[in-house]
């Protein structure tokens, strides 16, 4: 049993790596950049947007950007939200329970109903 679990886990690691490269690559192919939405804000000048691009490493080669992103992701640093200014990890932490709660409820409901339906059907 443990061999199967270990084998599947070891197969999962390169799959996650390939998936992360694909997602990062597709994000880089999208038109515009992550900061183009900031141009609509009248409080932010083009010089400030350009400074944000420079600070974020936007002009670095894609493989440098990917390695920087991967390093931050592994360490749990998801960056700052450009709309609220808060840490993305904090924002996720504030909202994760409202997404997990229905999963827990429906999973428990499924297990209870599955067992009761099995008992009822088994006695018929």
C-alpha cells in the first residue's frame, strides 16, 4: 500500500511542475500585462506603473520570472493584491473557510446518505 502511495506521489511531482510551467506560460501569452489595469486609475501615473513593472521584475527574462514566482510560491509568498494592497495569502486565508465549509457539509451529507441508503436498500 505504501509503495503505491509513494509511487503516485513521486509521479505527481513532475506533473505539478509541468502544469505550473504551462499555466505560467499561458499567463505570459495573454495580451497586456498584470499592470495594464492600473492605467485606468487616475490616481496612478504612468511613471508609477513603470516603477511597479521594474520592481516586480516584469522586464526580466521569462525563466527568471518563473523561478522567482516558483520560489515565492513554495515559500507561501503570493504577493500583494494591486486592488486592496493586502497580502494575497491573507486574503485567501480570510475567504478559504467559506469555500471549504460547503465541501465539508456536502461530503458529510453524502457519506451519511450513502450509508443510510445502503442500509435501507440492503434490508429490502
